[in-house]
């Protein structure tokens, strides 16, 4: 059972004193809500999130990149017409299979 192995691996890290790695996996309510929205979408770029939530592009980038770095999102470079990097973020399989409960959206 994969879930049992994951829990065992987390416990081993905690017993070794590697609580920082485990702490980085935790999500706040806003992150969980965004992941739930991402599980229903075909992808989102920073401009999409900024427009939907009425936030700045740097803040949208920070939110998506944080979830990507935690392993909850995957991303692919789609190129930017201005020559920079632009990423399309998508929910990972873990997120797609998650049960978020009813308290988020």
C-alpha cells in the first residue's frame, strides 16, 4: 500500500529530526483551495491566477511556484511572446486523486 509507505517515510524523517522537510509539505487553507481549483482545470498560468483573484503577477507567480516547489503542481514551459519564461501549471496526479473534503470551495 503506497499510502502506508509514505506515512512510514514521513515518520522516519521526523524521528531523524528532519521535521523541516515534513513542515514544507503542509498547506494553508488558501493553498488547499487553489489546489482544489487546479484539480478541476486544464492548467493555469500566472496571468490567469492574477486575473481571477485580482492580485499582482508577482504574487500569482509566487503562489504557483510555491506549490510547484512543494510537489503539488507540475509545470511546462509554454514560451512568452516577450521572450521570457512563461509556465503553464497543472495539478499533479496526487492533487487530481485527492479528497479535499467539502470545506474549501
